């Protein structure tokens, strides 16, 4: 009688499905400790068990004691090679083990989508990369079927196209509020694919002539902030009342923390921190507290299936700006808690400055590798500045 061997690999989507559905299993990371510390899966608060593959040889008894025999084991590494080797070892010992195909490299591009409900006339889809924590948006008018894509990432290109097709939307503009340091922007590619104008609002990259984008009953307009910054605040307002209902804050403000002041384009960190202080002061004084803040990054552990990453400006103000710090206090706090810059940030900046030059010669696996690592764009507030 012929026996059909069960595959030893599963796709990244299978891992996400098991996490989303609350299935019980062991997630095993067989990379080295320094790889694990630099970047690991923490989507939805999941914590993988670190067990370097070499430990299965150097100290097998101690290693196997840490892995329950009665649970399914999913195994990850950087590209799926070490995890497949570990899967073969564990399977031969009676474990129900599977390697996650492509490892962290392929997981880096895996997206999740959640809908944000602000107004019955407006559709906002939030597209999140669940391992990296990068966030982009599709904003659409139910009245006209027109859509604007805001802060798309290159590795979320397919997700953006699939969602606009699913909803039958016509994309009239692609917007980049900033030039990312941790990931490759998808604005240029989407603009070419969809034949929609690209708005960058960056001093280094001119936008189309008009600065106001009309979308059904709404307008999207960049706030007139410090011209030395390479980032912008994009304000979404109702045309009838001109009242802001949402703000796309890019890498300037996050739902759980401040921006890093060394990524904003000014001459030095002190000047950037001063400009950042002015941005926050303007936001909290001029935009209604009930307006929803839509940032371009989040912590992956806060991503849950179907639940958007969002907060009102009033909620963020109570966490970050109450009591209001002095400029020197904010600078001291930001410098004290500044995380390392994202991996390959200089190369990523070059690619985002000259996308036509670099994207034509790089394949998707190379781009996923270039972006490997934590986004490190948020300085979270642990205590008052």
C-alpha cells in the first residue's frame, strides 16, 4: 500500500491563521540568540520559543525537554532552511513539526487588513505588515468609489491592489507623507501601476501642482508645518464643515509614542527635536481632540486580526502632552530613549530617493532581506519627559 508523506512545510499564512484562531501550538525559533534579539515574531503578543538549531546536536536532551511532544510545532528561521532541517530532526523523533516556508524573509511581507469606521460616507482600510509593524491605508468615498492610497509599502503592493479590486475602487491619487528609513516605499510602483498621480509633500520630491486632494465629500490637505522636515501631516476634513476627522501622521506621531528626532531631515538632532515639538504643539492646539490619528508604524504585538491601530488625538495628548513638557524636556527624553536606527537605513533611504534606479535591478527576496529587522521608529513614553 502506498503512503503519501505529509509535507514538512506550511506557508506564512498558515502560521497567521493559527495565531488568529487561537490554536494551541508551539512556535519555535531556531535562529541564533543575536538574530532573535534583533528581530523576532511578536504579532498579536505571540512569543516564540528560542532554540538554536545547533542545540539539537550539542545538547539534545536539554533541548528536547523544552518542546512538548503533545503539541504541534511550527518552526521559523531566517529563510526556511534551518527550520526545515530542525523539522526533519523533530519529525524523526515523533514530533508533529512543520517548517514555516521562507522564514522571517517571507513573513516580512505578510499583511493583515482592518477597517476603520469614522463616517458612513468614508471607507478606510488599514494595511499592516504583521511582523514589521509598517502601516499603510486605502481611503475611499462610498459616494464616488474613488480612492486614495496613503503611505503604501513596496512589500504591501499586492495587498493594496487586491483590496482596491475587491471593493471596485478607482484610485485617483497615491500619497507619501514621508520618506521611510525602515522600509521601501510603494508609492512610485503603485502610481505607475494604477496610473494615478503621486503626491510626496517632500521638499526633495515635488508633488503635483494642487496640494488639496478631493475625495467625494472629503478633502485631504497637508498641514503647513516646518519646511525643513521631510514629513507632512495629512489632514482629512469634511468639505461641508471643513472639520478635520482624521490625520495621517506618517512618522511624526504614533498612537503609543513620539517620533525619533533624527529621522526628520533637519540639520541636527536638536533642530529636528525643536521642529517636532512645534508639530505636536500645532496638532494638539489646532486639530479637534476627536480626530483619529492614523500613523505609518505600530508595534506588531498590538496588531490583532480585524482590529485597527488607531487613537483619537485627545487620547494621545493625554498620554504624551499632559502635562505639556518644555522643549528641552522633550529633547532630553527623546535622546535618552532613542532606539538604534533601523537596519540598512542608509540603503533604504537611497532606494526611496531613487526608486526607478534601484527597484529595476532588485528582486523581491533581496528587498525583503534589506528590510529585515524591527522598524524602531517609535519612542514610547514610559514616564513623563
